């Protein structure tokens, strides 16, 4: 009844009324919250639901950065409501299939954008910040540098460490950068201001690894370091105030002496830390319990674990060991670590069986890595191959071949799981497709003139669009897609002029620039210089942050002066183009350009004229050349000639047509410039082709008198050896006394002899003790007046007696009443008695030692004038221990008390320097002196030698003394040999080289007289070098050139020149002589066949090599032994080995190729001659045959 009433009351409702309502609801709702077009449903969900609202299903536009986060190693799914999702975001996060978007073939287009020389030593560390905008490099030159990854600009140099940089780390907040060093400290800098935030000193050994933990709990963070002291330190810091705890939580893991912690890796979330060490144990630490704690020790490996890496997602990590295995570890549900073994001896199915040699080879894992999706593990083996393994089953998938030396860099692409980058000590960089096991791209780090540079580290940017490498020669190499145009505006060599300035340190390890007394990050923007210290042009100076808008006249110090110099120096540009720095293969004793800049760095940004000249005066190692006359290096090479036993110092040649007076880099005194040369427009008389005089005729000044102040002192020109004053010679080992040097400087200032800049004295620029053991590795004389001697003094380690890489400079001259502050080590070491005699003015004077007391209270340990003596005449005086001699029993006594006794020639020989073994080669000093005297006697009979056979007539050439500071000639050298003036053979060589130096300085460098001097010097030096020769070679004469067949024996001379060159290189110093078994008792147990350069040179000189291949084999054995005995790839010896071997292999390859060509040509000539003889014999026999017929 009620239903019928309800129907009657709603008679206006049609039978299809509900259907019409449903038809109307959809369009009305679509106006507010649209559904998917073309799809209509009453029962749908989501965007098709009739209950949808605008709040829950509105169109939201999200930024691409919203999808850059990773959850458990995978990107989030893209929301359906995302409107216009960015294509780059899809590509980088991998939410769609990556393969069709970016095929592997695209990586063939990654090319080198720029190679930049920015460090003076090997660079083992590189890192990008979290945005990929900045590159950090850490080098053995103790510097960390910050570069732009987009254009290669140098942003900043972080100074403070005092030893090699071993590792770099960037915080996950991208606010801090930390560097670990072999100086046992960790320094943390702010990336925004480059200000030092902390100096962490908790290790007693070198830092081996350094990492910021991903783990975050509130504001608490951790920085973790491991060291060679077998400790691991957890440094807690606060992310809000960047406050580091002074005392880390430390774990010392030293079950036996000598154990070191060498590697570490965090899990993706930072809860777990795995470490490897030399005691074969893997240790696991847990950070999730409030404080770090060790939870496990894994003992599966049987040798050092030196590579370890957690996967990108999950609780798995891979470890590599020298036992020839790698293991993949996983955390089970029972909280236990289980491993999957990867045996490096495994081979692919169907591959050839190993040879006998390979079966005895013991593989060692050098590096492990995961692909981006953790499906594969890649291992590098010491037989130069890479192996790709299934990370779940341990199955060997691929073997990648291409490297020719050990690989220590494996870097997975940050987003593409197919791509892996590898680099090694062979200089090769490969991009691999590890899915197919193929090579995609290859780059070889070839450095012109130096062989290849070993690649020590590589990193991808976070977006994978670029990667950067560092090498053994100090280069940063940037690769990427697209154009290299942004990098073209950058010079090849990028240094700041403040990079190597000395620092002063406080008790907490923070540093200030010594000259400006400012923190390095607060100093004004520096200017750019090259490796030789030369300022770059203004166009490059604007690349320095903070100098973009500076006026041109302020961009480079004394820019106006530079412009004037270049206007009057047309040959400078060509010389700069032709000369290329040889950073890795410097010769012993040579000046390193930018590193040496701390010796003459200006206090302000406005450098003086003297600074600019000093910066230009840097030595470049010349290429090997058969030319007798070259213009590739600076005449300053004499200043840093080789100071060792090697007899071939750098050849003194000039790259400038006009010779400027060289200015000392250790002093900044204002010396007046010489008279300007005559104008080029002035007419000059033609030069006589038969002129034999060493100097050009000066008609207007032949009668001028020479000022005494310009005449060289007898201290310089003396040919008789004397106990005092000390005359420096190349290679002398001496004791430097700071007190005496200060007394000399004070005397010069008191007498106003010449201006001295006190700020450039060595004790102002480096920390010097009161007495230092040094070696003279550079000598140069300078006309001031007075004539000054400029010395480069290289510090010698007191324990090992080997020269170090630290040096300083002094400039001085002999002054009356000023005590020598340089004393021969041999004299210093001799014993003294209470009753003594001393040589003064060639006479013995007698006295007694009253007491020993310091000369100055501030130097209590110095022996300088530490004896208070009373002479027999009653006078008292202060003497040094080396000034007094023991009185022999048969010594002649003075006729009266207090008188003197003349020194006999025999007594003088007894108190003079006694040569050490090897300083005169294989002969004794007497025999070698007589041999060279005989050679000089033969040489001076030749007409061309006449201008150089005696001293220059100063009356005829009065300006000679104003230009030449150290006159020398063949007769002076002969007299010095007769009197046994020289202490070693290299001092003779140095004097001989100064003949040609003087000729080129006083005359035009390309003049005939200078060429004659070069010719004579070469002949004399070759005679000195050839130990077995007694007849000096004839001077070469011009002959008609004719084409000849290459000599198959020419390789011998080439190899001798190459070995001499290698012997002079600084990197060859550890390999020149046999290893001392007493110093290294385990050497022979590791090395089966010892070899050294002295042995190779001896075999070559004795003509016992049949061909250059045999010499190459022995030399490569030297490098192989060095690598085997020094497995630490970050050691200085190892990097020296890599640089030297790369250089040698490049040069010997050319020699071997020429040898093989000469052998083939010679054999072809012999066959041709035999055929010709046979043909002639046949032709001569033919007529006789006809006659018989």
C-alpha cells in the first residue's frame, strides 16, 4: 500500500530516470576532476571512480629533482599524476628501459676535453662533489686542488699538509671535504669558503683510507679513517655547527707487529663498515647501536685484503686479496656473514688450457667493483686482465683483455649498469660493456717526450656525463660528451703563484702563509703561472675567481715591464713554444719551477722585476738529441748542473739572442742593470772571419783601465787548494751554519757592500736548524760588484746520507774577518785534541783549547766557533772544531813562543780534502788528473783552441770583468789539476762547461767564437768521460755529406746516451747502485735476479750486449724488481718506477726499431754486393767460353 502511495506521489519520475542520472553524473564530475579521456565507467577506481575528488587526484607538476632520490638503491616509481615528466629525469633514474634511450654505442663519443698540468708530483686521489660541479685532486706535492668540471678552471688550492695526500672524501651534505695524508693527519675544509674546519690528529701512521659515513642520527655524523698504525678512528661531528670531536673512538687491530689497515667501505645506509688489513682479516663494524662497535672478524682469506667494496643496495660486499681469490659476502637471517668464492684461476668454458708458464703464475686481486645494479662483480688481476662474475652464483661471465700493466681503477657508471671504466699503470683507460664483454672506448695517456703517464685514479660525475682521471706526472684529464670548447680557453699548465709558498703552523696544526701572515683562504686572489713560474697572459688571469673584472694593469704583476721585455725579446715566444716541461723526469739537482717559487714569492700581489726574471729562469730537461748545438734550454742550467758522480751536467745553452744578466732567486737586492746594448739601428763593423780572439774588438775602450771592484777575487781565481777560505765545488757535502751566514749578512749590511733583502734569507723561508748537512747541487757566479757566488744547497738526510727534495739558496763572497759558514763534512767529522795547531795564512799557529761553550746562547747545540782557545802568545779567540788540528809528534815547533811555522806542501796535502771512492771514476785522483792534463796539452796545440788556452787579456777587453763573473780557461783548469785543486771529477766538468758559458755570455750565442767554444768543450768532456782514452779526439771538420747505409752498431752510442740521460734523472736515484743487503735483509729472498743501472751501464760499456733487446730486457728487470719489492702502489718509489719505465720504453722502442731497420738494410746491402760480384764473375767468364767454342 505504501509503495503505491509513493509511486503516485512521484508520478513525474520516468522509468529510465536512474539511467539518465548516471548519464549526467559523469560529465558533471569530469568538469571538476577529469578522468582518463575516452574511458567511462560507473564502477571504476582511481581516476575513473565516481567518488574521486580534486584534492586527491589533481594534476601535480613535480620537478625533476623529485625523482633523483634512491630508495634501497632503486628510484621511486613515477606518479601517475605527474604532468610532463622530464625526459632527463626518466633517463637518469632508470624508471624506463635504459637501453633504447642510451645505447652503449653512444659512449664511443666520450672524448678527452682537456689535459691540465696542475701538480708537480703524482696525483693518486680524485673526487667529485655531490653535484658534479667541482673536481678535487690530491697529490704527492702535498696540495689539494679544486677545479671546475665544466671548464677546467682552478678554483682554489688547499694548503696545509706536509706529506703526500693519500685519500679524499666529500660529505653527503656536500658541505665538507676531508683529505688524509702520509703526515698522519686529516684536514677538513669547508667547500663554501675553503676555510679549514678541523685538523684531526689521532693516527701514529699514514692515513690509508678516509670516508664520510652515510649513517645519520639527528645531527650526529661520522668520519672514518684507517692508517698504517693498524687503527681505525671514528671521528664524530655535528652537522649543525661542524664541530669535530678531538678524540676519536679508536680501534687498534694489531695482532702482530707490522699489521696495517689498508681499505674500508660503508654499506649503502652506513650501518656497517668493512675493513681490510695486511693480517688477512676482514673486520665488520656496526654503527646503529649508538656508538661504533666491532661485530665480526672474517678469516677466510689467506693473504692481505687490500680491496673491499659494498654493493649499492643490500647487505653484500666484495673483498679482494693477494691470495688470488675474491669473495662475495652476504648477511644471512641468522646475522652471520657467508661468502661466495671467486677463484682468479677460473677460465671460461671452451677456452684454451693454460700454458706451463701461466700454470705457475700466482694471481693476485688488485681491485674489486660492482655494477650499478649489483648483478655483476668485476675483479682486476695482476696478470692485467679483468674478470666479470655473476654476483649471485659466482659464475665467470667474461674475461676482458686490453691492459698491459696492473689495473687499480675500476669505476662503475653511476646510472648505467652496462658500463664500467678501468684504468691502469700502462696509461690505458677503457670503457667496457660488461654485459657483452666488449670494449667500447679507449684512451691512451701518452705524454710527448716522456712516454705514457700511469693513470692512478678515475671518477664519474654523479650524472655520468663526464669522468676525470689523474696520472703519475701531475695531470688532470677530463673526458665527456659534447663539445670541448669551454675547456679551450684554459692554458695547459695551471698553477697559482702561491701554491708552494712556505707555511707556519700552530700547535693545533692550522697554518698561515709565512710571508703574508694570513690564513691561505683569506689571501687575495692569486695569479696564474705555468710550471716554470711564468705568469700567464691577462686573458688567462681572468679565469681566477675574484679576478674576472680587474683592470689589465693589475692582472699580472708589473705588466708594463713584461710588455717592454717582450718587445725587446723577439725570440722568447718561439723558445716557449719549443720547450715543454718534463715534470716526471727531472734531472738530479734541477730547479722545479713552481715549487721553487716559494724561494722568491713576493709579499704582495705586485711582484718586482727581479721576481719576474727569477720566475723565468727555470730549467727544462732537454730532449735527447744528436745535435752538437741546441737552443732548447736556459743558460741557467749551469746553475743547477748535476752534482753527483755523473760526469754530464746540463749543457749550458741559451734560448735568447740577447743575454740578460741573471738574477738570484734567493736574494732580492737591487742590482743596477748593465748598460743597454747598442741600438739595432746603429751600424756595426763586419766580423773578421779569421778572428781568433774570444771577444769582439772594442776600439773605443781598449785603453780604459779596469775598475778593481769588478776584478774577480783571488778567492775565485786561485788555482792552489787552501784550507781557508772555503771554495765551493760541485758535489761538495758540507755543513751549513746559520750563525755564520747571519754573521756574513750582518757584515755586508754593516759595510754597505750591496743591498740584501732580509725577507728572502733561507731561515725566513723554511725551518733550518743551527747546522744542516747539505750538498752543493748548483753553482753560479754573479757580477754585482763584488763578485758573488750563488749556491743551491740540497738537504741531506742525517740517517740515510741521501739527498732529500728540500733545498735552499745562499749568495755570498769571501770577506776578511768573516768566518766560513760552509765547512766540508770531511773536515767536520775529524777528531780534535786539547793541544792543537791551526793553519792561518799558510802557517801553523799553536794553542790550547780552554773550554767548549756555545758561540750564541740561542744555538746551544751548534759547533760553530764553540771552542774558546788561547794561543801560545796569550791571546784568546773563538774557533770551530774543524779549524784545529792535532799536533803530530814530529811536528816542527816555532822558534819562539807564539810564533808560526810555515806549512809544508806535504802537510797541506794532509789537511786538505781526501777524495772518496768513485769521485774520480775508476782511477785515483792523481792518475785521472795526469790523464786530463795530457789531454789538455794535446788540445791546446790545435789552432782553434788558441783563444781559450789562456786567461782573457783584461787590459785589451776591460768590460770583460763587468760581464763575466767566473773567468776560466784551459790553462787555469790545467794548473788546478796540477795542484790537485779539484775535489772530484764533476768539479772539473763544471769548470770546463763554464768556458762555453762565458763565450756565449760575452758574445752573441750564435757567433762563431761561441760555436768554437762549444766544439772544444764537447771534445774535452768526451775525453774526460771516456775513462779508457789517453788520446784526445780530433776536432771534427766539415766534410761533404754523403748518404750511407745505416750502421747496425749505431744502437750502442744511442743506448749509451740514453743510459747517461736516465742515470741523470732524479727518478733513477734508487736504482743506480745495487741494493744493500744489510739495509734490506729480505731483498734477496724476494728478488731472484737483482739488477741496477750501474750494472747495465757497465755491461754496455764493456760491449757485452749483442743487441739493444738484451739491454732492454735487463733494464725492464730493474723496474720489475722495484715493483715486486715495493708492492705499495702509493709509495714514492713505485711512482718513480712508473715514470722512468714509461720514459725508457718509449725511447728504447725507437732505438730497437732503428736497429732492426739497420740490420735489414745491411743484410740487403750484403746480398746486393754478393749478387754484384756473382754477376761480374759471370760476365768475366762469358768471353772465355766463347773463345773455346
